[in-house]
């Protein structure tokens, strides 16, 4: 089942916190980015690690008799007392901190990258280490080691791909080399038409104009470098897909596939960030190679977010729209789509319903914030559910609210805009002047949520 109106909360750390806890990220302490131990500034909505007022999906399901495994990027608490095994996971392999080189544990001048195996620091070795493959390897290992055990299991596989830097195996790059010589303008048109043909967008939603900071493809000089960057990006996704295939095959091989609900989704929209200023790129290297440290940047992110506007960080659809796919043989009717809005915190509520675990008011003597997500189970099983009445967002001052077909959204320093998501999901026609009462209603609701949540960065 493909969800065509599924949302994240704009960036990696907040989205992962929301997925794991079923809360708005601020209520879990992750309204902004993860904070290293030496830079902490007290507790609160932006403390930079999961707080003690939330319970993770692993903690909850472990209490319901599940074995709990994680492979991949954690990024919701860097101090050892906040690592995954302290938040309910039986086994862990992966990156505790944020994105790093895929070939080695590269240390940036102001940020030490951390990997771990269970509770011990881990350092990659050998010339065949590649981060995406290592995450897939351990996910498969945990599934195979679990075979024959009576209890059910939770596996949280959190890839970094295709987060910068652009690193991929040469054989994967070769499959896409030259494919993007057509440029981002043609690619956006092609993707828009394909999305229409697949039925995942409505023809009423016009393709947004090329981002104003992106030049026309015909006007750029270094087309070979730009094309290669997108080819490497595609290769990174390809290698991730290969790993997911290996995980699904491990489920089939161990007899668990028909009794396992699988979700695949992204944690934010396409990333417009440029990382050249970090001065970590080795001169003379090309994108994809060891020693290189570059991103695909704003032009290709604009293509990735077709047909929407804006990017990761922002609350416009290009920042918070998430491809989400659910697989559950025998339960989900294959090939279906759901156009009902959902959000990343709904996964916790779904896990509660399907596992039989009751979401607690207290956990280990701590008061736990009320669950904000709503179970997707009725949709997965072929029905419908009562939608979220309200959805709210805030990240570094970018902000928004959705209520039914209406969405109010603004950048940190920009004016609020009101959009009809049924008629104009690409957010091209601001209706705040023609529907001022609706805009006022959404703004009032957002302000009440922000005050209740402790939003302070606006």
C-alpha cells in the first residue's frame, strides 16, 4: 500500500524522535537537532536527546514480549546513557551520531562521529566497508538469529542513504552514469507526468516552477559534474534498495514474511544543503569516490521534491511530504493506495494496536506524555479511520498547521500563506487574503499548540 499524503516533521532528528515515540518531536525533547553532551543547555523541547517523558516503540514492545533490534542511524541522543540499548533495544549496530562518510568514520572539526555495536564504540575496518551495506548486513543477521524463537520481533532499520556525502560503489554508479545528462528541468517534467500516470498526485496540482535560486539547466557550465552527482545519488538509493531486498528475502527465508508488517518511509524531503564549506572534500576526487565530500544540492533536491516547493528543514510540502509504503502479505491488498493524510508519529500508535501493547500513562515510574499519533491499522486492513483533526509543525522557526483541506504555512522570516490541499497541494495560490477567517482559525490553533508545546524558536 502506498500512502500519497504521508508526512514527516521536516528533518532527520525530529522525524526519528516522532517515529520512535508517537509524539510531536518537541514533546520528546527533539524539536531541533541532536545536541552533543558538551553543548547541552538544559532540558525542554529543544534539549537535543530523547527525554524521560516519552517511551520508545522498542521500550513498549519489549514490555509486550517482543525482541527488539536496531541497525542504522540513531541520532536522538549521543551520550552513552541515551544510546539505543538504554531505550529498549536488545541489539544495536549503527551510527549514533548524524551523517558521515559511507567508507569510514570521518571526524569533522567540530563534531566527532560515533558508531557502536551494542554498547561499545565501533570503528569500521577494511576496504569493503560501506555504511549502507553494513546496516543491511546487521539487519539480516538479526532476522536470521531470531529464527526459531517464539516471541515476535521489532526491527528498526534506519538507513542514512541518500544523505550526503555522495558516496557509492562504482558498479552502482555505472548503472546511472549519463542518465541525468538531460538535466533537472526535463527530469522534473518527466517525474510530474509519471506521478500523474501512477495516480499519486492530482492533475489539479500544477507543477511548481523551478526554484528561484536554481538556474535553468541550459545555463549551467559544469553539466558533467552535476549529472554525475545525481547519478551517485541514484546509486546510493539503488544500494539501499538492494539491502531492503535482502531484508525481505531474509524474512521469507526464515518464514516470517507473511506475519511481518513492514513500513518504508523517509524522514524528510529532498535536501538542498551544500556541504562544500566544511572543507572535507579531497581536491581531485569526483562525487562518489573515497575522499570526496559533496552533496547534490538545491537543483537536484528541487527535482527530488517534484511537484512540490521547498526542501528539508521547511514545512512546505517539499519538506514534509514522505513517500510511505506498507507491506503485509495476507492483510494488505497489494497495489492499493491510500490518499488519507497520515504522519510519522502514527507508526507508534499502529505498533500499539497490532502488538496489543497498551500505551502507558506512566513508564518505570515516569509520567509519559499522551500519544499524539493515530493508528493506521484500519487503513491497512482495507477500511478508513477518523483523520487527525489538526496537525502542527515547527522546526527552526519554519512552521505550519493542517486542518482538513486547509494548510497554513510560513518560513521563519516569511508571511503565513493559506492553501487548499485538495485543489492546490503544490502551494501556488495563497488564499489568506480571500479566506481570512480560515487563516485566522488555523493561526490561532497553531499558536495555542506552540504555547502548549513550548515552541520558542519562531
